[in-house]
């Protein structure tokens, strides 16, 4: 079985795995979660061959430095794989960034330790989310198909973060039990500042809090995530704007005030620059 859209790919077939790998997972712009149900697969990842065997869950966070490499399957290899575009994954995390303050630490842990041996309960959760996505992908007549797919993907992502908490990846001080270098620490602190001060929109403000130059902050962000500091700030801001416009009837002027823009006119200019539409046009388009 292989099903897919522009942003989501599901498969249980070896041929589907090959197709997904050749068209999507070799790039940095995807997240893949693969549950091994039987046999094993060896995959070249982060400079070495890693083996994913029965009962293992392989989680690949979008990584701008480490695409997937060659692989070899055992004859009895069975699996369930979900792959989503990085843009979808990032949207989910942006929407939840304020309730998931340790995400950067967890993300770095997963990059270094992509294979988890999971119990029966966690396996059942994964299979349930997989089948929900499968059913929704098969229902091409649904008017709310995209929205439902996103909600299921959100649930699966939150379940993954919950499982990582159960494994005690993060200690009592909410820090990784692995060493991080200075750029890792700086980037993590930057993302925490974004969570605490989402309406600060100047790179200079964040750089001042971190006692570094704006240029150096952007270099660190680019190195660690592939995006500059200003792009991170814009993504957080635009995510909040879209939430207000899609999900509320709050007047434009009031949204501008809540998000601490100097005035409604500046808010409208900012929205059009980053979405291509004025706030009113965006709201009407997304509700039609």
C-alpha cells in the first residue's frame, strides 16, 4: 500500500520505500517516521550504517546536513512509514512551540539517536495514527481532507514528544543529558526567547539578549536549521497571524494590537509581504 499527496507519503511497500527515498527522503526537506514490523533495514545515516530491526521506530527530523544514504533490506523486511514535508512538520511545531519549550533539545537528541525500541502500547498508537491517515488519504471526496490530515499529523507529533518524555530524554533542569557546544546552546536559547517573546520582531533585540551580534546569531541559526534568525522570527509571527485569520473573527485592527504591531496599516503590509495576500483576502480565501 502506498498513498501520498504533495506533502504526505504513506507506504508499507518496499517499492513505495524506494519511490519515497528517491523522490523525497534523500532531501533535507522531509520528516520520516518508520516502524519496523519484521526483518530489518540498514540505512546510511549521519556517517554510518544504522540497523532498524523489528520493534524499532526510526525518526528522522528534517536535517539540512544529513540526507539519507544507501540502504539494504532483509528479504522479510516489513514496515509502516509516514513521511511529511518539512514545511508541514515546521508548521505543527510552530503552532505548538509555546507549549513545547524543550523541543530544540529533543530535536538534537533525535538527530543523534534516531532509533527507538518501543513497547506494545506505543506501537499501537503509531499504527492507529497510520491507519487514520490511510483512511483519510483514501477518502478523496472529503471537503476537510487537508485539515483532518493536519490534525492527525499534529496528534502523532505530540504523541512522539510524549513518548520522548517518558524515556526521560530531558532531565529535571530541562536540559539534554548530552553535551552541547556553544552554537547549540545559543540556538536553543534563541528558540526559547522566541517562545517567551513572540512579538519581538527585530533580530537585534534577540542578539542583545544573547550578548552576540545580529550577524553571528543569523549565522548560527543558518548553520543549525538552514534558516536565518529573521526567517525564524517571521515564521513564528506569520504562524500566529494565520491562526488569528483562519480560526477567529477578531477584527484586523484588534489582531494588530494583540500582536503589538505599531498600527493596523503596518500589520496589513507585513501580512501581505509574507503571505502574498492582505489580511482580509487571506481570511476570505481560507474560509471558502
